[in-house]
């Protein structure tokens, strides 16, 4: 079964995007926990970066093998949190768009989008 949530916010604020990111990450964590299996890193699963207009949950992302920063970060943040790592989600602006990254416990930033094929950028 697929559920769709349509949210029309015009130009969303950082707080709104952060809330949506945490929500998708929690949905992914629950699915990962309930499955009882170990979920692969996106690199190991062969997922590539591709800009999308939908927000893909973990299973849908793995089936599609494509996702953008919001999908990739929500998946990897959920997977890392399930492994016990207290990672956080960081938002930044690139032009007029929001971009999401993962802040690791040691303070370094991890960008799954760049790792999976997005052209590097400057923050």
C-alpha cells in the first residue's frame, strides 16, 4: 500500500523542511526496525542521486535505485540512527533550493548525494 501526503507550503521555512525530514527519517526507522533485517548503505545498494519531486520512503527508494538529497539523507540518517549513531540532519541553501546533509557525531558533514553522483557544490 502506498500513502501520499501533499503539503503545499509555498516557500517552506527551514523549520518546516526540518520537520518533514525528521518525519520521513522516523518512518524509515520504524520500517527498518519492524523488518528485522539489516538495511544496506545506499552505496552498497547501488542507489544513485537523481533529483525527484516526491519524498521516497526507504523501501521505495531501494526499489527505484534513484533519489535526491531528501530521500538519501532520510534513509541514511535512519539507518545510522538504528545502528546507534546519534547523527543529525543539517539543512543548507544552495541558491533557492534546500539541500540536506548528515552531521556525524564527530562534527563532520556527510553528503550522500555527492557520494552517489550529485555534482559537488560549495556551501
